[in-house]
């Protein structure tokens, strides 16, 4: 079954490339081909996830490789589902650029598994729930980021009076702004609950909460940044271009939290 993963990467790259061609040339045939390739990618990802779960006799979410794979799978699933119901053109392209990047990056991440000395500590139901909820929030934040990117691009096109079919396919600015906000509203409580569960797990295992850990500090910064975004929208009713830029900045902080802070963390050894 090891052939599934590289095949998935290849098909995923072809799908993203197809969506890129459609974005540049407005080619509906290529768009449909890219959609079916992405659907095949989703099936292969699902098969690989289930196979690995049975092979390891646990949910494959613990190691960095498994986390990146699950993140990419949720991004693919969410983008296909939202595009099916809302028909937002270009959403699948922008979200799956990130999803493909995650899968490609996972090829360079250690997949040696969990040492036996840490197996009992890491393979616990509470930790699995913590990781799952956090990764689901990351996927929702990714969708929110994609909507904000689309908002900024369309805003610039309108400002420069670049009329055409591409502009129409972006949808209305109001709709993009609303969907970005809804995705953030959905993701924020998941992220908060995931952090709380992580604190509970840490306290139950070690008897203390590692508040000075780099990963914990950066996660709290991300939580505060998104709280500011939601506060500005809910209390001050701020909308539009500046809020889209703020949402993009929040997501960049999230990426820093995901990739860089873990390099300096003494507590998050595996996730």
C-alpha cells in the first residue's frame, strides 16, 4: 500500500495545476478534469488513512507526518463539500494550494513512528481528541484564509477596473467576506476547545500546564489574534478590505505556530 501516497501526491499536483490553468485561462474543461482528479485524491487519501489506522491499530494522528496528512485530507474534504453546496469558483484552487503544500511537506517529515517509551503517554483518547479538534480548526481557518485571499484579489481587480469572466467567477465581495467570517466563527471555538483539552491532558499526565512552552505561547497568540478579528466584526461591525488583510495576517501567525514554534518546543515532541 506504500504506492498510494506517492500516487496521491502526483494526482494532487496535477489537480492543483489544472485549477491554476483554469484560473489563468478560464478553461471549464480543465476545471472539470481538475475536480475529478481531486475527487480521486480524496478517495486515495481516505483509503490510505483507513489502511494506516488498521495497520497501526490506532488513529494515525500522533506524528508530524500523520498530522500533516490529516490536515490535507480535511482541507480536500472541506473544499469539495463547500464548493458542492455554495459553488464558489476558485475556492478549491486556493485552499488546495495549501493542502497540497502540506502533503508535499509531509514527504520530508520523519515517519519513523512512536518510540515504545512514549507510546502509552501519547496514544490516549484525550490527546487524540485534542489533536483532531485542533487540526479541524486549522482546516476551517484555511478556508477562511482562502476566502479572504479571494476578497483581496477581487478588490484589487475592481479597483483597477479589470472586468471579465474571472471577476464574475469570484462572486460578490459581500459573499466572500461573509463566508470568511463564518469559517472563522466555526474554527475559533474548536481551536479554543482544542487548547483547553491539551492543557487538561498535560496536567493529567505531568501535573502542570506548560505555559512557558514555545508552542503553547504561540498558540495563545494565535487565539488572541483571531479574538481581535472576531471582536472587530461582532462589536464594531468592521467589514471589508482591512478585515480581510487582518484575517490573512492571523492565518500567517497560525502557520508560524504550526511549523516554527514546534522547532523550539520542549513539550510538543510529536504534534
